[in-house]
C-alpha cells in the first residue's frame, strides 16, 4: 500500500475540475485512488503527483467502487510512465525468497 497525495484534473468545457485524492495502490501502469467523487468508466483526466507536481494523462478503467471513505477509482496511464511514482518496481518475473 502506497499513499501518495494526488490531484485529479478533469476538463469540463472551459473549466478544469480539481479534486484532491490519494492513492491506495500504485504500479507502473497507473493507480487505485481514493476520491470523494466518482467518475464513469473511460473518463479521461490528468493525474498530478502531489510529491513531484508531475502530471500524466490517464483514464478510469472501470466503474469505481464506493467505500466508507469515498470512491476507489482504478486509473490507467494513457502512455507508459514507469517513473511517475519515482518508485523502483521489481521485475515481472521476480519471486520472493522462500524461508
């Protein structure tokens, strides 16, 4: 579990809606974010990393799930952005050592 403060930037006509949120999970392809607002599947937006102020385009991959804390929104980067979180992820074939 990685908690990173983020801002969701959603364009609606001539205005941009800014919603504060945070991640509950991150990976090289996107994140699961917890937000006070829900968005429909396929909604495109920009995701701003609150630690670096870097932004990346992304989309909602499926309908968000409502939780007691808000909406869990699955986001996928539109284009690869492996360093967006500034975390080194293990290779896909990595296995934990056995005890």
